[in-house]
């Protein structure tokens, strides 16, 4: 039974989607004025793993990750770069989507806020009609006192809320300093604007996600995700907007939040200037290494980033990759493998099953990737030992490979990702062919040539080890 931690109830709950067999998931995306940092990447990878495990369990999953391309930060960056807000948002939207693809993060839609302004206006109109919002000097504000459930996600009451929000310059236009902006007048905004019933202006930040989510996924969804720093005010305001406009309670069945990434005990943040971009890391490390890093810590816990943990993630990934390479090498070898199952074969197959069940048990416990990754590493090491016996059964080996590949896919740490510029699934075959040429050279006592092959392979990251049982490579 799959259990997920729901921020709304502060407890783990049995997962039962709104519609049997189908899951609708909305993840808050990037404000596109800069590169994505590993803190953001951690959130998107975490929810991609959640998506993959739901698919592994047989669910059909529809994911939406929005793109905020209407924001003061974009306009400020445009001013700094001497260009337009549209050019800045287009540039970083392209970069963000490329990063998603490289990281193996998937979504059915990446809606841009600028393309859903009319839907935002319509939602604001509904809130005004229902007496939950009011117009003031060309701005429209949500009256938080009118929504009786306000504060239920962040577990706050109205009296304890921040008395003054810095979401608009004209604070005097509000009835209550705790009210938040739904529509901003042109005179309070320097970027691109749109016509509305309240005059020319721009939508507030919070209304963007509410409008895009209901438009693309409907008035009730299963999972809404994002970083833990979005619980208040962003997600709290989204609830007030959606449930206020549609009357549907709850709008979201399971609220899920990923922990922050810390760098030297400090939250990683663009505003603090202490961030490492995913693009920088992807220049040095394979995407699977970054995903292994994310999987090593439970998604709700803080992730302490350092070179040390990154190197450990690389080592863990290589354990899985080397095991898959060893399996392929063994299955592609010319030696005859026994067909009849021995007691050792049966015992090994039972161990594979136990580790598979342990992996699933970990993931069923609120997607505990930290524990699941350990099961994956144990499985890789067990398979290696089985191969080293020298007499692995072909069918048992194929079965263990299939299990390892499926579980690796769930975490997204399966080597040879589809986003590679070459057909990297061919790499093991090419390397094996090169090793055969080297072996032929050694048999003919062409040792200098054989050494040169070894050196060239090392230059491209392939290490050879000559053993009594033949050549091993990683």
C-alpha cells in the first residue's frame, strides 16, 4: 500500500487518486530570469521520481510544470542586460526546458503564464463576483478574511499571519495589509501589460498557477508539488483562489513539498547568490549522477550539497552502471551458460526478489528514495557476486538484469539516458569490440599497440582491469 505525506494534514495517508488509475500532478515551475540551480533541480527530479514510481505501479500520470514568464525579476534582468522582458523570458525558458530534458524530467505541458492571462482575468472576475476580492485604484486584491479556510495549509490563523506583504508598492490600496494582489495596475508595474475590466495591468504571481492548473488539469487534482518554501504564501494563496472560485473542496488531494538544498548550512538561493546551476553541474557530471544525488536523501528532508556527496553519488551510480555492463558482457560472451537451475541459482533468484520487494516497500513509504537507492546498490553488488561464481544461469541473469533495469528506471539512474546526443545504448557493444581488438593484439604479442588502446580508452573514461577471468571494464 502506497502512503504519501500530505502537508495539508501533516500526516501520511493512503494514496487514492480522485479518479481510479489516473493521477493529475501540478508542479510549480521556474521564474525564467536565470539558470535553474540544483535546489530547483532537486524539486523537479524528486517529483519526476514520484511520477515514475506511480507509473511503475500502473497509474496513468499527467504532469504540468508551469513557466512564470511575467514577473518583476524578469523585467529587472532585462533592464540590467539592456534587452526586453520577452527576450529574457524566451532565453531562459529555452534553457530551463533543455535542463529538464537533460535531467530526464518529464511533463505533458509547460504552460507559460503570458499565454493564460485571459484565464487569470476570468478567475479574478469570479472571485470579485463571489465577494472574495475587491478592486482598488486599478488593482484587485483577495480579501483573506472572506475565505474561512485561509491558513489551513501552513497551519496558521489570520491573527498570526504576516501583517504586511511586499507584493505590491501601493500597500495603501489594500483594505487589510494581509490581503494579496490578484491584478496589478499598470502604474505599479514596468513590464508588459494586458487589458482587463479594471484597466491595463498584469496578473499577480499567485493567480498564475491557479488559472493554469484548473485550465489544464481541471477543478480537482491529485498532487500539487513544489519546494517547502512555497507553502506560504504561494500555495496558501492558490488554495484560496481555486477553492474560492470553483467552490470545490479540496482542490488538491495531496500537497507534497520537497526540502531545500543547503550549501554550508545555508539555503541555496539566487537571491543569496550562493547557488550552483544545474547547467554547470551537467557540464562535469552525467545527469544520472545528479539524480543519484537527489535520490540519496528523502525528498522532504534538506539536502546538504558538497563535492563530497556529489562524488559519493557518482560512485553509487557507477556501481549500478558497472553491474549492467558486467551483465551485458556475460550474456554476450561466447561461453555456454548452464540451463538447469542449481540450488545456488534458486537462492540468488530469491535474493533478487527480496531486494525488489524491499525497494518497493521503501518507495511505498512516502517515496523513501534514500532506502530504495540502498536496495538498488545491494542488488547490483549481489548480481556482481553471482557473475563472479563463473557459472551464472542465463535465464536467471536475464531476470536479474530486468529487475535492476526497472528499479533503476524508477529513480531515473538507469545509464544510457535517452537525452544523450548519441545512441549510448550502443556504447557497451563498441567498447567490447575495442577490447576484443586489444586482446587479439596481445595474443599476437603486439603489446605496444595493446597498451595504446588501453591508454586511449582511459582518456575517454573507460578503465580496463586484466584479471584471471578476463578483462573487466568500467
